[in-house]
C-alpha cells in the first residue's frame, strides 16, 4: 500500500504528547532502483574510474569534473562523460538538479575539467531548454565504443537528464 493514512487513534497537536499523525505522500521517494544504482556507482564503479582519471590513464570517453562544495568549500571530484568540443565542454547530468555536482556548480559556476592529462578552467551554465538525451547521444558518438556503451547505461538509468554548458577559459 503506497499511501499510509493517519490513524483515527493517532494523537493530534492538542493531545497530551503534542505529536502529529504520520502521513506519507505517494511517490515522495525515488524508486528502489535509484538508491541501489547510486550505491553501486559511488562505492564500486566510480573509485577506480576517478583514480584512472586523476592519473590520466582513463578511456577518452571520460573526464574528471572539479567543483567546490556548496556548503564546505572543499573541492569535489566527479567522473563525467567527455564532452569536450573546442572551447566548450558539455555535461549531461543523469538525475538533473538532484545531482550534488549540479547543486555545487549552480552555487559556484567556476569549475575545472580534466580531459586526459590536461586541466581546463571554465564557467558552467545550466541549460533547462536543451534536449539532454539528444545532446548525450551526440557526445557518445564522438567518444567511440566506450562512450556508446556508457551512453546505453546512461539512457537506461537517467531519471531527469539535464544539460550543462561549460565555457572554457
């Protein structure tokens, strides 16, 4: 039963203990597969990929994004798809505004991106009116077989894809 209604015998604000009845809203939590996917990426897939990116030995389909934490100011590193296109770097966030790195770059749009062994400085802009899935497909085609394989996984698991344009300095 997805909706849990308040019980008649539950105490109200005017009762002795002052508690309100517990009511949950349907669909207020993501499906069970999203937390599992995040855990799988965070603890199993991303650590070796981030290490390879830091060393500059990762496949060309990936890049390392450096943002500043919106609360702590600590530098944060995230493995992303390689979207280098001349003086612009394109990002497609899998879960849109729910991604922590998106929240970080909205708070401070000055970021760095490492592609292969070179760091690029840039300013990020969120594009809400861009077709993120079409953009991601273009990026995957330019990143070879590994990029296309990553794109298949991306499209299967993306909940609210969002495009981010980084103008490189």
